[in-house]
C-alpha cells in the first residue's frame, strides 16, 4: 500500500501550480479548482520512485512540481496500469493511460523529457469515479475490482 505524498491544483494552464493539503474530487469532472475538467484526463498522478529513476538518469534533482502532476504518491507503480482502478483515500481513479512528457519538461530541466519517457516515469492520468476529498497522507492502493467502462 502507498500513500499520497503531495497534492497540487493547476488553476491556470502554463502557470505555477498551488500546493494544497486536501482537494475535492468530482466524479467525471476533476479536482475542484483545477483548470483541466472532464474528459479522460481529469487527474494526473506521479510516483516518487519513477521520478527518482528519471533524476538518476539526469544526474540532477528536479522539483516534483516540474512534472505538473496533481497527485504525488509513494509506493504506487503506474507501469502498465491502464484500465486499473486506484483508491486515493475514499476516491477511486480509473487509470486511462501514461502521461507522455512534453516539451515543458525540458523547459524545467534540459533532458527531463527524455528521462521521463521510459516505463511510465512521467506517471499516469485518469478519470475520477467518485465524489469525495483526498488529502496528503491518505492511503493509495490498487483495487482488485473491475469498474465497467461507459457503454460496455
């Protein structure tokens, strides 16, 4: 089992993200106050271990905020997690895919984009399945349950 290590809200695209201790999750929408709402990419997630792998490849420490993810976890490996369901506290997230690193990563640190490319190092994105609140310190764990896809 893992845990939520940090949370951020991206209130405006391409602007600094705001660290928060807790965030309201809205099923089918996203985190309250976040610029990205709806669609398949309602929340973005990153794990400390994969980020550390990228830092080791770079030979430099880079702040987690450079990735611009909403949720930083410890102890959750997102590798090949598409379709799985993750519980963050009492809120379930269906993982839709791996987050592909973009050119913004190299703006934060030269070479970061390529260091994040392999093995889902840039994390995952997903859709929120429940309303609720998530907080730093909440448990994060993979669920065995299958959640039916819309239209299935």
